[in-house]
C-alpha cells in the first residue's frame, strides 16, 4: 500500500484476550492524542469492541493471528509514514505518541522502551490510571 506523507501517526493495537478495560482505555488515550491520525485495532478475540470515533478502524479476525502477524497486518493497512505498535495490556501516559513523534527523525526511525520506563501492573484500576500523567523520560 502506498504511504501518504502526513504529520500524524497510525497506532496499531492487536487484541489477544487481555482485559478489555486496558484496550478500551488505551484506545481512548490514543483518540485524544493529536499526533494519532488513525487507530487500527486488530480484534483477535473476537469481542464487542466499538468506538464511535472516525480515527478508529477495527479489523475483526475469524481466528487469532497472534501478536506479530497482527502488527504486520496493521502496518499493511496503514497509509501513514509513521506508525507505533502496541499490545492490548498496557497503560500509556497521555500524549505518549506526540512525545515519541518528536523523537522520530530520518536518522532515528525505531524507538523502544527500556525496562526502567515500564511500570508493570496486573490489573486495571484507579491507582494505575494515576500513572498516566507522568512525564516520559
């Protein structure tokens, strides 16, 4: 698929039977991030995902593609030069993609997180949501 030169990022989120609350919250944070132009949810469960927002595009799968093939499908379906791949069991800070987009240049095209940047949680609850307002280092 031909890539469009746009100043936005496509977010790719495969689902693999994790807590729906994580996925719903992740998509909601991405919807409100100005740098995100499109959100592709690859629904491997299948579940009842529905988002009333023009940014969100759901690819319903008949069987589980698992994570890496789902990411690849999302990249194929994206018409953006920049994209970011997620898992369905994470909580990201607000404006996470906007901050990452600042760091992506022609010399730096791939960014990963080091273990010190990751806060591991096992459940989706109010205490963990407070971590969304943290600064990204």
